[in-house]
C-alpha cells in the first residue's frame, strides 16, 4: 500500500482530479468501473506522475495507505450509492470516503450518517470549475468531520485554485454542508448568468447593437467592478463568429436554456427554508420559460406588445445605466444566496463561515470574481451580518446605481423587454428596505377567511376579529 489518495470514477472530472493530485506529487490510486477509462488515463497521462492503476475495487483499496482516502467521482445519485456499497466491506475504521460528485445534500446527510455508524468518515465535497478546474485547480467545498479535514484538507488545499496564495478550499461544516454550499454556488451562478443575459438583451434591443459590439462593452466592463469569469467569457462568446454561417455565434444558437437540476434544488430549498432567493428563482424559471415551446408559440402568435420604442439619445449613458443596474442586481442575488446559507447553517446546525465561502469562490469556480473579496470583507466586519446588502460597502455601491437601476427596469417594462432578474432584484431591494409592507393586508385577509389571527403594531398579543359576527376583537 503506497498511494496517498485514490480516485474511483475516471470520466472527465475524476480523470482530471487524479492528474491534478499526481501533478502535486501525490501517489494516486486510480480505478474505474470499466477498466478502459483507467487504461486510457494511464496511456495518455500516466507519465505525468505516480499513478497506481487497479482493475478491481479490492486491489484499488489495498493500494492505499491508511487511513485510506478514497475520492468517488461518479455520476451523482444511484451510482454513488453503488460505489459506496462496493467500497464498504473493503474499508476499515478511520478511512475517509470523499464524494466529490454533485450530490444533493440530503443524500450526503444520509450517507454520512450510514458511514459514521461504521466508523468511517464521509466527506461530501462540492467541486466547481468543470473539467478545466479539476485539472488546474478547482474551488473545493468539503463537508464532514473536522477530524477528517486534518488529514484530507492539506491534500485538497494543495490541488485547489489559489488566489493571492490562498487556497480556494476550506472546511465548510458537518455532513451535507459542503454539497449544500456547492448547490447555492450553482444557484448564484444561474442568477448571475440570467442577469448578464438580461443586460445583453437590453443593450441589443435598446441600442440595436451587434453581438460583437456588445462583446466589446462586456470586455470593457470586465476591467471594473464587474470583473469576473462569467463577464469575461460572455465577451468572448459574443465576439465569436459561427464558421458555418459567418453570423455571430450567439445569433445562431437556439434560445432555449437547459438545466441539470442544481438551480431547481436551490430554489426548492429556498422555499423549504422560507428564504426569498428571488434572483435564483427567476433565473431558474427564465430557463424554464425559454424551454416552454408550445406556450411560447401560442404567446408569440397572439399576445400584443403594446410597447414603446427605445429612444436613446445618449448611448454611453444607457450603457452605464445597464452596467450599474447589473451590478446592483448582482449584489441582491448574492445577498440572497448568502442569506440562504445562513438560514441553512442555522437550520441544519452547520455553523458555516460565509466570509470563508466567498473567499474560496474567488478562484477555480464559475462565479469567480473580484467582487467576492468585497463579500469576504463584509463578513469580516460583521460575521453575523443579517443582510449583505446592508453592509456599508454594498449599501454605497447599490445607492450609487439606484437611479440607473430604476430607469433600466422602467424602460425595459415600457419597451416590452423581459428582465425578470433585474426587476425582481429591484423589487426585493424596495421590499427589504420598506418601512411598511402590504403584508398587513394579507394577514388581515387570512384572519378574515381562516381565523389565522394577527399581531398589532400598538400592543403585544395575538388577536382575532369576529369577522362574520359583530367584528369584535378577541385576544387569543
Ligand atoms: P459522469 O457524471 O458522466 O459519470 C461517469 C462516471 O460514472 C464513469 O466513470 C462511470 O463509469 C461512472 N459510473 C456510472 N454509473 C456507475 C455505477 N453504477 N457504478 C460505478 N461507476 C459508475 O462523469 P463526470 O466526470 O462528468 O462527473 C463526475 C461527477 O462530477 C458527477 O457527479 C458530476 O455531477 C460532478 N461534476 C461534474 C462537473 C462537470 O463539469 N462535468 C463539474 C463538477 C462536478 P464507467 O466508465 O464504467 O461507465
């Protein structure tokens, strides 16, 4: 037994993770259900480092130093359970099983409980950055016991992305915490992508600009506050020309966005916890709307726009308005996502450090951005900040763009351009800052038809009005 870490599941992700471990000097045991993938890894990358290939799971486990560290990188769901079942009889107390696939966090909680009962550490780990990140440095979000992190953490930190010398990997929290945080990361990614798409649409429709021209605007934006991987690739995609037609590539792509499910999980959990993650929800539903083909056909055929026409005298001012609206909406979407992490942390007993999450997302992952430093700083100022938007930096940043944000959302509505994420983020902003909400009326209605009771602004207690009788107020 000489391998320090093992990887089972050698499709694109597992193969690249194994190579990343090897390139960092670790001896890596490698295994895949079908040997062909193991063979292919050895043939093409075997020279990159010290690999110990095995055909059987038993040989694979036997090739690992104790306590064994096995990374599972297979298709999420039933395949993960199948691999765990095969591993269990071969492992011994104190061994560490890492699930680096995109597991749904309730599955991770269940698996952790089952393995802990057998004296094993189960580490549900979020890994972001796709194929490229897995090879060159992903953002890694490991959950599980602190004890397991002592021996596993340094290895994961070694292969993770680095920003200013700091690893994009840290201990997240017990059982499902790592996979939960990865899920919210993906939810935020949905929101960020939708906001960027809406900004593109506004520039396209408002200015009548070409994809390449808008690509230049995004390139310019990437030199400022908005600097991020997603803005950078947006500029690149918009400037790409389709070889077959000579048209802008984005103009020949069918306008239906698909999803694999992490956005949906995030929204479902937001509903479970009662956290208004409107940016992520609107982004998820916007993808659903894009794929609602019969509905879109029916709507396109008969629904009038009855909209105005863009009359933009000052193009630069409009571009700047859209930039400011994008930044403000983005702050809201991230603020909501971090609220969800706080709520889950309290609900499931995870004690997640939100500032540390922003820190490990600065590199390696899809939402990597300069902006995340501001989030880390905000939680350094106040670790229990109830609302990211209320941090002094973000309050200032949003106030600076507020008038622009309102103009953009209003003009989009007047001109018939759908901006669900921009609009709902502004509505959230106005809701969360409101002195008084019309929720009072909703609670009164609930008491009227369902005797659901209400509280009063002027004194303590729980009350009910006898609506169908003499309308006297009773104290419950
Ligand atoms: P896939 O999700 O395509 O899974 C293929 C791998 O799973 C193969 O190694 C396959 O083995 C194995 N497998 C499938 N069923 C079983 C089973 N019943 N028993 C044993 N092994 C099985 O691979 P990816 O590399 O794309 O992703 C791996 C994991 O990483 C997934 O959970 C994914 O969600 C996650 N992930 C992926 C990212 C990406 O960008 N692709 C990014 C971040 C996370 P065989 O070769 O024998 O068929």
